[in-house]
């Protein structure tokens, strides 16, 4: 029902099972989320596979036998959208985690949204 939640669950489960990579159906917003996760250091890499039926391949990152991603939480759901103004962009774990927002300037991290002074829909928290 919720493609973003399915992607986050696949990444969370793959990280807990110590899988080297997970594959999820591709969409532009999922690719944007993966780009932010890579930039923030939560995943090693990501790529798009296939021509007709595209899949997003996410290569997970580990520290020893523990995943770098300690937690992923979907905030805004299809049944209850969560929007925040530019002055109330959330900090995750006092700045140790990352909030991912969908804004009028595209999908960006909470720090980028504060820097650009834009608000939007809070998609998820990662720590």
C-alpha cells in the first residue's frame, strides 16, 4: 500500500539480516531517499537496474557485524500526512540522525531544509 514504507522495511530487514544488498521496485522518490542515505553515510551505494521493470539496488553498510542503520521510521503515512513549516523541521536524536523531507525544492535532509529555509512533508527519520 505504501511504497516508501516498503522500501524502508526492506532496508531495515536487510540490515538486520546482514544482507549485502536489497532490491526494491524503482521510483524517483525512492531514488532520492537512497541518494540522501548514501550522502549521509547510511548505505554504501545504490543503483538502478533493468530497462522495462526498473529496480533500485541498495548496497547496505556495516560496522563489523552490526548495521550502520540503527533505526528507520516512516513518519508521514498515506492515512496521516505530517507537514512541518520551515521553522519546525525536526532534529532526530538531537542531530545524530537524519530527517528526510519532501519539499517544494525536492527531497532533502532536515539539515538541508533548515539551510534552504523550507518546510514540507516529513517522510522518515533515520538514525
